[in-house]
């Protein structure tokens, strides 16, 4: 059988890839990445809107917490009675830390973080959608 190999390969013709193969591959990569970017933009847009609404709601909740806990009254002592504050600064700091609405502040930070995180993906998806493929074979896959 090994003696037949050279004879076998003499009858084979070389196949050439189609001339537009690179352009077709580049076009397919662009279509798939555009579909993925469109989905990412829609999902991150919905999450951004929900997180923005949550940030506004928790911001109002935090404001009510500041008013209800007395933090605003303790904070106003800085501007009204600075001499008394200098004398009793340790008690003042303890009163401020005890009246600070930690849970509400954490909720505002969390919802704001989710909003900014999803906004980042929304902008990334939109930038991929606005990008057009270049000449054949020059399109790079977005990360």
C-alpha cells in the first residue's frame, strides 16, 4: 500500500478557497456579534432603568431616614454651636454614628452601583452596534 501513495497524490488537484471567503467570514462574525450586542443592550437597558428607579426610591428612603433618625439635627450643630461641639466632640461623633441610617445608605449605594454597572454594558453594546465591519478580514471580535 505505501507504494501507491505517490501515484494517488499525482491525480489530486489542489483546491483553492473561494475568493470572497474572508469577506464572508468577517460578515458572519459581525452579524453574530451584532446580535449578541443587541441582546446585551436590551437587557442592560432594562436593568439600567430598573436600577435607576430603585436608586431614586432608595434615595428618597435615605432622605426620610436622615430626617427621622435625627442625623440632620445633629449635623446642623456643626454650623450653629461650634464652641459646644469642640468641647463635646466625642459625644457628638458617637451621636452622629448612632443616628446614621446604615441600611438605607447601603441600599442607595447598591442600587447606584447596579445602575452604573449596567450602564457600562449598555454603552458597550451600543458601541458594538454602531461599529461597521472594515475591509475583508479586518474585522476584530469585540470583547
